[in-house]
C-alpha cells in the first residue's frame, strides 16, 4: 500500500469517527492553560457531593443498579453532571484495540492491532500514531470517551507476561512511540492514558511487590520513557500502578505523583488508579491520586463517603479536592472529550479500512531474524510447501488479559483457563486470520498443505517430501502471569529440531509475547519473529514470506542466548508463593490478595536496561536490540558528527540492493572514559528505492547524552569527548566517531 493511500485512509477513519458536523476547528484541542481555567470555573459551581461523585468510578460488570444510565460492560463508568455540562465518561481497556476480553458485550468485535512490541519493532512513530488513531475512532463509535491505552513500562525481564503490551526496553524508543500512539487516540477527541506509573515490570506478585531502584537510575530509564511519552502525546490521564515503589504504593506515592509528575514535569491532567490499586483515602489523595477507578475491585470506596468525611475533617484540604476534580475536567477539556459527545447509539466502524491499518503495522513490525542462503523470500521454484503447527490453518495467536480484543471475524480458537492470575478475565484467543489461507492465495502455483504436528511420524514424512517447510511456533503470554522460562512450550523446540533434521529448507515463524530461546537456531536457516500479529496477521506474514513486502522490523527488545544472561534468572517472588498465593497476588479482585506479604524486587541493573546490561556485562545475546534483516542492503557513507551545544549525526544512506526497502539507522552515544554502556540517542526509519541515495541527519535527545544528577536536581551533560556509533543494532560498532560536547544542565 502506498504511503499516500494509507494516509488518506487513516484521515478518513478519523473523520468518520468524529461523526458528521465535526469541523476542522472543532477538532482542535484547548490549550492546557485555557482548559484549567475553564475547569476551575466549573468546579467553583459544584457542591461537595458533585465533586466527590467525579473522583471515583464504577466497574460496570460489578455495578448493577448503581447508575440510572446504561452501564456498558467495560472497564469504567463515571457519572456526569448534566446541570453543569459535565459529560458521562465510559472507559474501555484498549492497548491493542477496543477490548472485549471474555465477550462481556456479546457480538461486539473490534479491529485488533498487532502487539505493542510489533509496533515498537517498526521504529516508526507514524505507525504508532496511525494505530492509536484507528482504535480511538472505533472507541468513539462504540460510545467510549476514555481509552486505557498507552503502556510504556520498560522491559526489564524477558519473562514479563505483559511485555507484549509494552514498547520494549529502551526509554527513547518506548517514549516516542507511546507518545505518538496516545496522540493518535486523542485525535478523535477522546482521552488516552499513559500507564502503569511506574516500575510495573513483572506480573508475579504485581499487587504486593516493592520495586526498588535508585533515583538517578529511575529518572534515566522508566521515568524518562514516561516523561517523553507525556511530552509527546499530552495524555489526558496517567494511570498509577499496582506495585509499591520504594516502600509506598504507586497510587499513594507522593514522590511519584506529586513531586515528579505534577511538579517536575508540570503535568496538568488527572491521575487515575489502576483497577484495585487503591489502599487508603487521605494518604492517597494527599499524595496526588485524583480518581479511584473501578471502585468495586478495591476493599473500600475510599474516594466516596470516606473522602467527603476526610475533607470535612481537614484530613484532606478542600483545595486538594478541588484540584482533583479540576484535573479530571482539564484532561477532558484539553483533549476535546468534554465538548464532543460520543454517539448516543453505537455506530459500525469501517472494519475493512481499519484492517489495513493493523496489517501495515504488522508488516512494518515483523522482524526477519535470520535468512541464511537467502531462503526467503520464498523461491518461485518451491512447488510443495508444508506449513506445520501453530494452528496456522485457522488464525494467529493474541496475548491475554485486559488488552484482549475480540477481533473482527470472531475467535476461531478460544480456550478458557482453570488456573493462574488471569483465569477470571482471560482466555487463550486467536484472531481469524489464517497464514495458510493467505499463503495459498499468494502462491496460486504452489501446493500449500497444513499439518498440526501432533503425529510426529506423519509430520516428518511430509516435511522430508516437501520443497520447503514453514513451521509456526507459539508462546501465549498474558497479564497477571509471567512465563516461568523462555523455552517454547509444549515441546515445540523438539518439533522444530526434528523437522530441521529432515528438511534443510525450514523457515520458523514465531508468534510469541517476547524473546524465546532457540536451541535449534544453528539448524534452521530462516527465522521470522511475527509477535502477536493482530487482525490481519496471516496476510502480513504471507506478504513478508513471499516478498510482496520487504521485511523491515527491528528488535525493540534483546533476545538472550541463555536465561542466565538476564539480570534476574527468573521472576522474583515465584518461589515465595504457592500457586494459589501467586494467583491472588496477581488478581486485584482476589479476596485474599490483601493478606499476602510484600516482597522486594531490586532492579540491580539500574538505568542499564536491556541492551545496556548486555554491553555492561560483556554478554553476547542471541539477537541484539535493533537487529533485523531485509531483502535488500543498505550502506552508510560520509559520516559527519557535530558536537558543541548538542549532538547531530549526518550521513548518506544508499540502497545498494535490488528491492525497495526500509532501514532503521540508529545512533548510540557514550561519554568517553565514563565506563558506561552506549545509549540509543536517535533513530529514524527511511525507505529507499534500489540505487537511491539520501542524506540523513539525526539529532540526539539531550537527556540521553546527560546523566541525572540528584544534587541539582536535574540533567547534567558533562563537558568532554563522546563516542558515537552509527549502527544497525545495539552491538554494531562498525562506524565510530567522536565529538566534543559543552557542559549543560536541564531541569528535571
């Protein structure tokens, strides 16, 4: 699809989502200052009961009879105040589309984006923004005006069950793409959140663990990702996390909510809790929490009658309650959600058009990890192709939990869970996009057959007789449960090994929630990382395999060669709890969750997350951050690095191959003599035709050049010489230069 056609389709999606009568002028958001001033005026006219009503919200599945308005089965519901024009707010989970986890809304489908890791692998803010704009338009059509979309927690451990919802391990990449996604959602005049603030880096014991990290490292890693996302996307709301940070619950952590977010970053929107993450009234309100979400999942209605009593007694100042309400209204007004009512009757989105947005995201994010002997794209001489495993005959896998979308076309496979932290709200679910059907359509001259792989003898006989085998391997991951190890489940490693032993032309396609080990990598010539590829994943995979689309994804996360290479050998706390306790510690609605003991998780890697840890420790991963291959080749020439008050890198980029393709040049920087790993300071995605040359200039993010100095406090760039790598991945040091930077400081 051409970029111009794609842009036209995306624009049509947004306009359709706003509905007739929404002019260009109407789609502009208010400035923060104007929005706050207007919010203050509205708050001044409220009674205390009206104020209290806006700072706690219902969880519709458990709130029967609590509202005269319709309770759409979804994540949240906050009543409006008709006499003042304050709108009713309906909230939906939505990281990857308008969620409908266990089909609470019978028959309601939505367009499913690929996993956020796939979006991150595009290294393209335009892809992220387009995905946000698309799901925002569908949310508005379905009568939602707040989307709980915008996950930006960094990947600190490869087994985090929620890694697929996030944007990888680098703060610059994650922050920029999260900000673009949020801006896309909010282009529909609805609110997007950024979450989960902060240090929600594992699912094991997520409601009881205490994340520990020093302040400077925190500011240079997870908090920097949030800061960049908030600056870029200007989300109407921030969602605080379940876990503790430095001894205090994230949703009653004054340092995080008031000192960092609202004071240092000047954030003017509202802080909502995660569902079941509130533990107090006065402490939480005074710390900076503005709204209790999904109150039925907490032990008490902390921000209802107890908050009113706290204000009347002086335990919470009346001005603090006013600020809570004003921040909520500011987020609604600034994004346009306040003045642009959602439809009174649900509308049907243009699903066919929206599917193209999801497909383009999948195609841009699929990573070609290995292609020995140029086995891919599939040769036209391959007449007998056998596809094995992964239920590739019916669909593609998706990740589980609150982000689960019930895709257009329904779920060809849906398996309920009996155990685990996500058992109450997740099912193993596939989207109806069959790679086998897509391959048959793309290769009309070939015989494409499928085997599920369960009969090993028959499978190996078919593989041996084929011209080429494509084996699909899956790993299901979900919110509320971490994976216990990085092996492919259900003996899939053994199956791939056996197939490769009888068929040298074997392609492995991985649909996983993150990194997996590959003990068979030396025997399999081609490997494709497809992540959870979403609504049109089958078509996207087929287009990559056949060469209709040139692969261009780059890893946003390091793939370790062994589990021992990671900072922690397995999820912390896994050995502290029984299976029942682990389930309770992951499910905020579990009755026994409050009886569990908190335990520390020490993030010893500090700011050196992911690829920085591997460089610091001298460990060679299986595949480094930023790695990815394609069907053409690129050269970088005439490198020039400029220093002084900032750092810029200029070079010529040439497509030296025979196909049009995209490449992602990356700039890594470290201060000479500092003994610190190099950090991604700039990146871009460039598409070139064969033989085309383009001069590219990249400017480094100043905070990546700096260290956080708690004595200032703020960012400090030390004067001196800096090493600069223009690279293809985080381990590439083939093009090195140095430059000198002047000393500088920046506010927190």
